[in-house]
C-alpha cells in the first residue's frame, strides 16, 4: 500500500503574497463574516489596498512553515493546516480566539487569511492512522487500500481503492464518528 499524507502548499504568486498586511478587520472573522459569504475568513487588513510596501512582508512560504510548526506544537487541538493560496497564506483551524490572536499579532506584516475547519490536523492524523492500521482487516474484507491521504481544507481522509462500492458501507460502519473518509477509485501504484 502506498501511503501519502497530503499537506498542500500551493506555491503560486499571490496578490497579497508580495504585499504586507497589518491589521485585523473584525467584521470579516472566520466564524462570523459580515458578508456571510462562504469561504470568508479573518484577514489581516493589509491584504487590502492599504497594505504597506512589499519589502515589509515575509515570504509566504516561510510564514506558512512557521504557522504550521507552532500550530502543530502549541495549538494541536485546533490547528488544521496552512498553505499558500491565491490571496495569501491560508490558515485552517477550528474556531479559537487564542490561536487567532497569536496569528494576527505575530504575522501582522504578512497577508494571512484564517478560515474555519471542521477537524484539526491531529484529528485527521488519528483517522489516517486508523485506516492505515486497518490495512490487514480491509484486505480480509476484500477491499484493497491503495492509498491513504488527508485533506485539511475539506476535513476528510481520502482512501484510494478499486472496490469503492463494496467499501462504502463497510467504511461508513467502521469510521462513522469523527473525520469522514472519502473513497476514491484508484488503481494500485
């Protein structure tokens, strides 16, 4: 079985990736967006037109790495993941005022967008490990697991198998609570 733990870093240049962001606009918080638009999140204000010069901003890949390291170490119960997105550094977390305060104060000079997540990285990793540990069990059930990965943006563990229809009710029964498992049709590597 091929094991893949997906941690997505989109390395495209972003409009905010080359500019700095400095303030938090509370009207756009991830849990209560003023617009109510899906995907709206807490943003540092510099992501807008009033951002300081690009030279003040840190490299988005570095910011993503720093947030990831501290998120996993000190905020494991809420931190889901971070990536460089189209608008800036996107951070996914279960709602947490403490985490939000840390991110917005520590990275005030960078464009950071904080978004809600259903599950933390630790919760996804636990489900990932459960599925991986059950490989022999699944083989005995006639389901060959070809890959296991996690997607922190969507909050799912993705399992590749060629027996999707057979696996669907079995996986639903075994992993009914917590992070969902998404089955995809995938041939062995």
